[in-house]
C-alpha cells in the first residue's frame, strides 16, 4: 500500500524558513518523480514544485522559484521542501504527491501539513 | 500558462441524478493531458480520471471523462451520497495547473 506522510509544518513569521518532509512507503521510491501541491485555506489547488526520481531535475512554480528548494534522499525514501523568505500568501496545506510513471498526473497524495505564515 | 476554467462553480443535485461538470482550457491541452480529482472535506485529493477518459485504479464506472482540445467533461452517471465533494481538473503543458473547482452539493 502506497503511503505518503508529510511533516514539518507549523507557524512561522514572514521572512522565516521551514523545511517540509514527506516519507514514502509501499513503492519503489527512486523510480518516481515526486511533487508538492498546496492549498490555501478555502481555496483551490496550486502546484508548487517537482523532482525527478533520480533527483537531478527539479521544477518550480513561478510563485516560489528562488525561494523554495525541492530535494530528495532516495536512501531514506523521503522528499523535502525547503521554504525560505516565507510570505503570508504561502499559508496553505502542503501536500506531497507521487507522479504516475511517464504521465503527468498525481496518483497518490499524502494527508498534508499546514504551514501558517503570520506575525 | 494554460488556464483552466471549471463550470458551474456549484452544482446542486440529488442522489441518483446525473452530474455533468465542465472544464475549459485557455488553449489546447496536448495529448489529452487532462485529469480529474475529487476532494472531500478535510481530505487530500484523489485521482479519478487521467488522459481525459481513463479511470484511475479503483474508481467506479459511474465516473466517466470525455473531451479533447480545450473542452473536457466529467460525468457521474448516478450520484451516490459519497460523491458530494469538490472536483478539480488538472492539465500539464509547460507546467501543471488546476481549475478552480466545482462543488457538488446535495440539493
């Protein structure tokens, strides 16, 4: 059974940093790209970032490029999202999602971790 | 960036009725790189349909997807009480984008 478990969310001041983690199990982790998708309170879904299975290719939404960094440790079956220079508009539930093989869809999602940026 | 516009914003129907949800793209979606997700309150999204018309693993056959180019439709043939949720379409072009969602509520 595929499981994705996010952690690391919390309350942070504007301009601060936070690192999210997503621990995966139930599939061959290194064979799949992983992504982060966020959802502001009461709003829709916004794709944030993605990383290839080997970790050599990364992708970012314009809204976070230069502030967020995605990485992965295939020995630990974990993907990370380092978030710097956080803004109020980054407040959201952050979901970790597994991308389907060779197809641009997200077939498994974690339950999410809440990030609140506020003074 | 391709913008997806979903309609209606809210759809009020009764169990057993047929639901038709629309997703329109600002430009053609290549190779039908279009998916539909269901999100129930307080839960993560769940993949329903990919490639515009293929059901994901474990999805009941009352869910179906059609369309190509810029116009896509999700149809639920007979609404079950568990189907009342928010539905999002998603595309991949040069980046990933989602529609704003359609809330399917009990009439």
